[in-house]
């Protein structure tokens, strides 16, 4: 099994210096200290280092420590990006509130590193419980992306290069517009497309995309609109059913037809 250490830091907002560090290893050994000199030997020997929002936050402050400990930066795992992908159903995960870890104690990096550990192993288990097609789709879309590639390395998951567009159309037949521009989305917005497909796949009408995803990946809304809310001109299984005004009238209100005015029906 790959060795992994989970960490969290508290940073002084004015000086930008580390004032507290927490960490826990997969074997249960833990650290709570303000000393980088204690932190380096603690993480040394671990192949992977993981945290919640570690890529945009913690790694900036522990960069040199990670180098000194001999950990490859390709093995930095961030639970933040995995969370909306693997827990799209409202209210996502009990340990997460939008982009923050739910915390019972203020300013306790050790407590948050333990929560990151619990969240990560839930993410690993959830990925393994996905059906094979979804796992392949997620891998082919994300395995080259900085935010996700270390996760696939950790779980040692790989898939052959299949025709991804056809795979998505088959998996989501009748759930997305088959004439949406998947070719472009796969090439230019793979992360946004993965988040959209995850949300569609959970089949929970009350689920929503987290605010931080919309902020950091604004194309997500445009892609979801193209997949689910913009009727194609030629028609397809999804658009003819889900975006048909007469089908909608029957489904939502129970009426077979619209009221006519001067014998002119509504089209």
C-alpha cells in the first residue's frame, strides 16, 4: 500500500508565516507543532502528501519542507477537487461545507488533517464503488490534470485510451443532448465536463454545483446548459423528451394540452 501523510497548516494572515501545523499518517502517527524542523522528518518517507485545498493553500508555505522530505510534487493529493466529483448529491459530504472542512475546533490543524484523512478514504471507497464506465470516463477526462492525477496514481487506476466521446454518449443516452459539442468540451474543458457528468449521474434534482466550482471553473454552467437545457435543432432522445413543452406540461401539471386562444393552439 502507498504510504501517505495528511496535513493542514494555519498561516498568520499578516506575516504569511506558519504558526501551526497538523499531520497524521496512514499508520495513525500524528504531529501537532509550529516547527518546520519537526514537520520535515515527520513527513519524510511518505510517498504521498494529502490535504484539503493543499494545492492552492498549504503547499505554498510547506514547499521547501516537501522538497527536503523527498516527496515528489506529482504525489500531492487534494481532497477539495475530488469532493464534488465523487459526492455530487446534496449535501455532498458531512465533512465538507462548500470548499471548507467542517470543523468542531477553531484553528486546529491536527483536527483538520484527521478530517482530511477521513474524507480522502471515503473518496477512495466511493470511486471504487462507481460503475466501471463512470470510472473510465473520469479517468480519461482527468488523469492528466494536476488536481486529479495523483489520486489515480495512489489508487493505481488506469484505463486504455477508448473513444471517450462515444463512451459518454452511451453512458448518458437519454440524459444529455447527443448533439452537444462533446468533442470541444473533452479537449478544452475536461474538468468542467467531469463535474457536470457527475452531477447528472447522481440523478438528484436537488443537487447543486458548489459555489467554489462555479467560481474557479466558470465554464461549468455553460457546459451544463449545453448538455441539458438547450434543445438541439435536429432533435434527440433527451431533447425530445426532457425539453418538450408538452411532455413538461404533462409531467409537472398533469395536463394533456395547453389552453387555446381563438382556436389557435400554443406551439
